[in-house]
């Protein structure tokens, strides 16, 4: 009977470390998924930086605002009719 009690005590001493191991494993999976999302976002931001640093970036931004270069004519298209 004493051996059974000693064996039970030994097994009980392994329960908490095993639970900690599984908790850490689950946390690492969640962090890995978060890392993948951040890597994707970083790649998209690098693409934006490259686009913004281009030679014609200022001109593209101005054209999006409706500006025209000197000597160009501007037209308004009325789509309401």
C-alpha cells in the first residue's frame, strides 16, 4: 500500500509541469499565428513604402486629388444625367 501511495505522489508531482508544457505549447501556436499576420502586414507596408518613394509618387498623389499639370486642360464629366 505504501508503494502505491509513493507512486501516486510521484505521478502527482508530474501533473503540474505537464500542464505547464501544454499551456506553453498552445501559447506558442497562438504567437506563431500572430507572427505570420505581422509578417504579412510588414510585406504590405514595404510595398507601400516602395510605391511612395517612386519618382512619380507626388504626381500620382496630386492627380488623385484632381490636380492637373501646367498646360493641361481639365474636364468635368457629369454622370448625373
